[in-house]
C-alpha cells in the first residue's frame, strides 16, 4: 500500500527556521533570476547565437528544473508541522532531481567537446559544431538524463520501505531512500552504480579527454597572449565541471557508518541549490561576450528611456 514519507529537513534547528528559510528563499530566487536572465540574454543577442551559448542556455534551463525539483517543497516544509510527501511525489522528486543531474553531466561533456573543437580545429569548427550536431547533442543529453532518472527511480521505488518512513533529509535523496529499505537493496545499488558509471563516468571521461586535447592544442600556440586567450574560453566551463562533479561525487560515493547527516545535507544543498545559482554568475564574470551583451542591453535601455522622455 502506498503511503507518505516524512522529510525531517532542518526541523532539528527550530530556532533557525526563519533565518534558514530566508537564506534558502534568497538562493532560490537568485538562481531563477540569474538563469532566466542568462537564457533571455542568449535569446535576444544575435552575437550569442553560437554552439557554446546554445549549450549554456540549455544548462540554465536544466539548473532551473534541477533546483525547482527540491526548493519549493523544502521552503514550504519550514512552516509545516507535518512535513510529509506522498509516495508518488517522492518518486517524482527523485526522478527529476536525478534526471536533471544526469542531463547536466551530459551537457557539460558536450560543452567540453565544443571547447575542444573550437580550440583544436578553429577552421572546421562551424562544420563540426553545426546547428544539427548541436541539436542532436542536446537531445542526447536530455534523453540520457531521462533514462538515468527513470532507471534509478524505478529500481529504488520497487523496494519495500520500512515504517516509519522517515527521511533525515530535506528531499527524497537516493542514498536516504536506500537506508529505509527493509528488502535487500543490493540490486538497486548495483543498478545505481552502473548508471552512475555509464552516464557520469562516460561524461567525465569525455570531459577529461577533451581537456587533454585542449591542453595539447594550447601548448602548440607560440604566443603567451594566444595561449591565455584560448585557455580563458575554458575557465568558466572548467570551474562548473569541478564544482558539479566534485560535490556530486562526494555526496554519492561517501562511505562509513559515522558519516554525519548534517554534512550530507550541506553537501546536497551545495550541489542542488548553490551550484545552479553560481553557474550564471561564473559565466557572466568570466565571459567577455556576455559582458559585452549586457553592456549593449543597458545602452539600448538608456536609449529607449531617452526616447520616451
């Protein structure tokens, strides 16, 4: 029989309820504003209609869905006595969170390949990264994420869960659900491992190989200015890769009975809420094209205001 799960969240800190609510609400609103603004800027400015920004726009969309799968429920639970989530709701949350995480892995791999093509084969870049190829890569990323979420969610929710179904977390996280299983979680753990290796491992391998070729291509550039210019086009993407993979792997591959649940929540918050907020900031601060597009947009707004006045 289907029944609810109880999400304890941050109920152990009632004295910090308002502070934590305002903090997480601010992070969520900044995430939405930053990623929506970046998507709008890419759509408006024709100079940003290139493969790199096509993938960046998709990354922003994925980050919005990714963080929205957990943030609204978490924020509402701060002021609820019964912090329950239905069986179907928990499965949906798990599916979208895992699915968008898998999609982001694939998109980061596609972006790494894009940087490799731009730096290693600049003359053939328009052919290698044609609009059709970009669309196919993006479609493959979403398909990979969908299959990841579907397979892992199905493998988890076919288990029998013990009562009371209390999750010491603020969302339906996969490791926390496995801890509630009364039946053997071995098959689900194997499926989880294989999917992580297939999607996350393959994506990470593509990123590593792409950057190995990028480094070799950069080293062949004779001028220091040319090397720095080529490397600067990768800094934002590399920062995002390190943050996303680092926090994700730390959370899902940690082991040991003495591992703190509070630390688990902090790490989950980092890769589930903070990183989606930081991504548009990282790309805006380190990217000259986006900075130029923002300046152009501000100038156009000033002209429009002057025309109205």
